[in-house]
C-alpha cells in the first residue's frame, strides 16, 4: 500500500469509524447464558457434574462481558443506542450470575434438587432460549424479534406460577408434622425442627429461582425496547 493510500484510509477511518460487531458479541453472550441455564436444568435433573459447568460458563461469560464493555467504552459509533447495548450486556451477565448463585446457594444450604426446582429451571431455560433467539434477529429482521420478547415475558409469568405452586405445597406441613408427632421414634422434636428448617431453606431456593425469572424478564424488556426503536 502506498503512503498516500495509507493516509487516505486513515482519514476515512476518522470520518467513518468502524462500527464494532456488537451483534456477534451479544449473540455469544446469549449463547453462554443459554448453555448455563440448560446446565442448571441438567443439574436439577440429577447431574451433579453440571455445577462445575455452570461455574465455568459464568467465568467465561464474565470475561466476555468485560471485553464487550471495553469495546463499548472505546467505540465512537454503535449499531444501536449505547445505553441499550450496556443494558443488554449487564442483563445477560446477571442471568449467568443467577445460574451460578443458585448452585452456590444449594451447596451452602445443603439442598438437593427436587421436582419444583427442576420445573422452574426448565421454564428459565425456555425464557433464556427465547432471549437468545430474539437477540439473534436484531441484525437482519428486528421486527420479528417481538414474538421472542413476548415469549420471554411469558416465561417469567410461568416461573411465578411454578413458584407459587411450589410454596403452596411446601407450606402444607400440618399432616407431615402430625405424622412425626404421632410416631414412636425418638427425637420427635428434633425431626420437627429439621422439617421446619428444610421448609425455609427450600423457600429460599424457590425465591432465588423466581428472582432469576425477573432478571430474564428485564432482559426481555430491553429486547422489546430495541425492537420498538428500530422497527
């Protein structure tokens, strides 16, 4: 390349700066979040090895988030509103964080998975998949991503329904406690206390999964806002 061509290219770059490919960065971040939620489903289904998978995916997602934020801060031009890009990056990272902290909380509370946690994890995974699909459409066909944004919102409502169902069953303790009290086993009072403690531990797990649904819904709201702006 001649000296004059290099100078011309530099001038053009200053006038028309290259726009970073935020679409690909967002797609990659969504893919990690989707994988993490599927790993959470597998963990709740009984595959304990997926706990480490989730830890590794959150670390990978955090590194990608930091890279995306660096690119955003250095970018002169962006393909969509800068604030929206920031909200996307942050909201997806929060979803990953919830997947990891769910596993950590279960470990600290010494809880094993149950059917209600599995049901909620499956709904969260469906919502994250809808989010991934919707963001993947922003580059070429943003208008049709609205259906995916609606699907994300529906997943949050379904998680809330599953959460209320889990609590309604969890706090039906009278029959269980009565059975313990009528048994001839020793340590009856201790068994009752263990049961009560278990109830509140599981309530914390269900609440945490419900909050994860709220975070997915927030990401879906960002998707909706972008669709409205660019359509």
